[in-house]
């Protein structure tokens, strides 16, 4: 449960930070990390989490992840630089992603980051680097791609079922200075099912046992793609079961324990949405209520860009905070965003009491919202951190409102 905010608090936050802002709940994040890890540690002793940086770029949040012992999982040179700036050391970074240029790769090799290769071109850069730097050791792995029973195969990594990934490992093991220490996969499926995690873990383990025969296997990394704690309003919108951390722990970690009874490689996971979604709320205000044809239309200072930029079909849970005494009722009203885009509709049918000036609080917006907000019509709002264990300090601003200067600093005027 997130710390609740009162009407008085919201009023003050609006006057200080404007008509829209995010609230990040520090303790929900810490609890999610703890609950995720302990669900796996119940069944397997050697567990390590990596923070999926692409899911949320807020430096204060990345810093918290580091304080809680997470590695950083990055997928570009930009993300790599971001986490270094936040305080991560090279050897605490996992470098993933389909596009890593030569310079970015060499910096990661130099820094002792773990590089998870996605193409032969990257391995060519590794060979050249090691020729120039004899005596240097580079820790690495290969992102493996299996058929896990989805209608389409993922486009990432090396196919582990046609010999390609195996050839890559043979090549890597033969290079002086190259130290393949683990194996990786990540699949993103809409259902995030236990069965799918069972399949990927089994295939990854079987493949690791084959290619690492006679070599030290330091880790098995099953990536992200888990469900996290969901409010009923969201879980009801899925036509399939939404497993808990406990369910995933039992499925994945138990398999690891059975397959590695004595020498236990580290089980790495890169959870994104599952540990971040429930950490943030988005607050906006009602600007107007009018009637067009038979439909009541409520316009707010938020947009789909703030709460559901990936255009998934789920409707985000929200509640109205009345900011004045009123009993103004609407029936089946549409809640539309600030953009001029016709389908910028935050809720297609709302019934209840609501009035101009009221606030609307959307839940569950901590994943992929901050990073996907385009510079379209309005700047990105401030982010305020709530810490219930620090009651003396009401909120801490961890990102300010984006101004015109910030948005246009790269343009020539
Ligand atoms: C390599 C990798 N790891 C982890 C994640 C996090 O996934 P999720 O947010 O579904 O947990 C992603 C997301 O795209 C990814 O590409």
C-alpha cells in the first residue's frame, strides 16, 4: 500500500509544483525489491537483482536501487553513462541491448562491466580490443534466444536452437582474455505466465550445462518480464492469471535449486515493471466539464502520455480527490487529456462526483511512463518523492517541471 495523500497535502503540492506531478513512493519501491528477492531466496540461496534502467530513468530511484544492492542493467551508451553518473562502478553494470557502438563497448570492457553480446559485430569489437590490450580480462555472456512457445520468436540475441549461440560461446572461450562467465535471456510476453518462465528457465539451464561443460558457470540471468503487485482494477482487465512474486520464485528458483544442488551459480534477474509500476502515482487537475452531444466530457491537465504512453489497452486505476464541497455528478463521462489528439482519452466512461478544480490521482504509473513522455504540447511534470519514514520532510522533489529552456536546449534559435 502506498502512503495516502490528503486533500490538504494535494492542495499545497499543486500550489508549489503546478497542476500535474508524479508521486514516487520510496518505501513501496524498497518493499517491492525486498519481496521480489525474498520470494526467490526462499528456494535458492544465490540471487542477484539488476535494476532495469530503461524502465525508469529517475536518478534518485536508480540511486536507491544501488543502495539496495542491485546491479544496473543498461541497454545503451546513454543509459551506461547515466548510471555511472548516479554512482555505479563499471563492475556493477550489465551492458545489454541490440545496438552498442565500438566506443561504448570498449568503455565497458575497460570498466570491467559484464557485456551480454547480441551480435557477431560486437564480438568482432571485443577481439580487436583484446588484441590492443593484451593481459586485459573481459567478463561477458551471450543473450540466448529460444522458442518458448510464443506465436513469434523474439528478435534479440543468438538463436540457441540452431547452433548459433553455441558457436558464439565456442568462439568466446577460445579468445585470449575473454572470460564468458554466464548466460542470459529475456523475453517479453503479454501473459508473463509461470509456464513461460518454466520453459525459459529450463531451456537456459540445459543450454548452460551444455556450453559451460568444463568451464566455470558464474551466473544464469533470466532477465525481466514478471508481473508485480497489481490492484484489482488492473488484474481484472487481464484474461489470464497474474502470478505473484512467490509464484515466480517457486517456479524459477526451485528449478535452479534442483539443477544445481551443490555449486550454485548466481541467479540474476532484471525486473522492471514488476518492481516499479506500483511505486508511482500521477496527479492532475480537472480543467473543464462540458457536454458534447449526449456525452459529458471532462478535460484534465494530464494525458495518456503521462499514464499509458505504450498505448496498452488497459485502463489505469484512478480516484477523484474533491477539492471543494460539491455534489456534482457525471454519468458515463469521458476523461480527455491536454493534447489535441482525438484519442487522448484517459478514461472512456466515468461515473461519480467530480467538479472543475478537483484532482485525479492515477495509480500504478512507475514503469515506462517517465521514459516514454514525448516533448509534445507540454513539458514533463515534476516528480516528488514521499518517504513515510521521514515524516519531518513532507516530499522531496527528485525531478523538476520541464521548462521550455530544457525542452529546446538542443535546437538552434
Ligand atoms: C534485457 C531486458 N531486461 C529486463 C527488462 C525489463 O522487463 P520488464 O519491465 O518487463 O520486467 C527488459 C525490458 O524490455 C529488457 O529488454
